[in-house]
C-alpha cells in the first residue's frame, strides 16, 4: 500500500524548504533588478500576467519580430506561489540570447485545476502575439501544466495557429496523474474528486501528435514522483513522440530547478537545443 501523503508531501520530505523558497524570492528580485521584464496581461485579474525576460542582445518579440520563447510555469501544487519568485529561472537561457516568459495564475481553492489549465492556455495565446513557437517548461504543478500545453489542440482555440505552436514540453518534477492526490491533505485546497482529477491528468489525455517531452526528476525525490514522469514518458513515447526521462543528481524537489539559473547546466543547454531546433 502506497502512503500517498508521505510520497507527495514535499515540504515534509525537505524540512529546509522555507530557506530554499526564501532564496528563490531573493534571487528572483535581484534578477529583476538586473534584467527588468516586460509585463504582459493575458486576462483581467491581477494574477493574469506574464513577465517576459528578453535574452541578452535579442528582441523580446515586439512588433513583427516574432522569436521563439521558452516558458517557465511555476509550481506550488496549484495553490501557492507566483511567477515573481522565479524570475531568476530566466538567467541561464537569457545568457544565451533566448527569451523566457514566466506566467502567473490564480490559485486553488479560488479556482479549480481545470480553470488554471485554461488560464495557461490563455497565456500561451497571448504569447502567440510575440512568439512564433514556444518551448514550455514547468516545475511540479507547472510540469503538469507544461504537459497540458503540449497536448492541447491549439487550432481549437485559434484557427491561425500552427498545430505545432507548442513545440516541446520540459517538465521538472511534474505531476501527470492527479488521482493519487485526492486522498491527501494537498486536496483540501484542490477539491478534486476522481472525475475532476482524471480530467486534469495529461497522462489520461490523447497524447500529443507532435513535438517532444523531457521529464526530469530530482534524484532524491519520492518514488511516486519518479513513477509519474516515467509513466508519462512511456505512454507518450509509445504514441510516437520523442521522449526523454532523466534524474537530476542529488537534487530534491526544491533544488531540482536550480540548474535553470546556470547558463552552463545540462538543463539550460537542453532547453537551448530545443529552441534551436525550432
């Protein structure tokens, strides 16, 4: 019998998480001072915003110059945090001249997970005005949202978009099967039942017909986190898209995203490779 509470309670598994998250906020604020973002609204609410960090020496897609972008979607189990704590996740790619967009979304229980998926679609549609193609990355809940973006039929939302508008998903410590969360304390804010959990699980969706999926997990994360990524990689790989699974040496759930701030890390270089393949 799997103890889902223990497997998915990352704050309990990593007691130093308050210091790590405080470090995110501190490093993010410092990076915004260094490289002030362009803020774009994708909806009417105060959290319906995207910070776009232009790459060194590159346009951020103003006017007719539509350049590929990497999107980073934050985690927090759909119920905590916002994009402002993750501005420094743009540093690694910005150093290579690649722009990075960091959206924020409303949180549960004020909205549902299904609502957040739709908000991220709205954010991607707004980014389509300045970008010809997206590589969507995300951490934890953001990894689920990144997978959802790759598996979305974009022509159902905008006939003018190419089917491969979202070219790749890069999910870090992602959650793709939400059913195990229903019986945990995490669900107090999510308010998922079995039907809504399944509906928000990209593992159970029609797999994408194009693009690629990278799913990486911190080496010291729970067995369930590794299972989640391995299962999605297997399912989508069997459906015919390019897939990669990876384990990040010595990383826990909170340190798994640290390589994004490093221009020389394998994670940053892989995202660079994905952008250059567009």
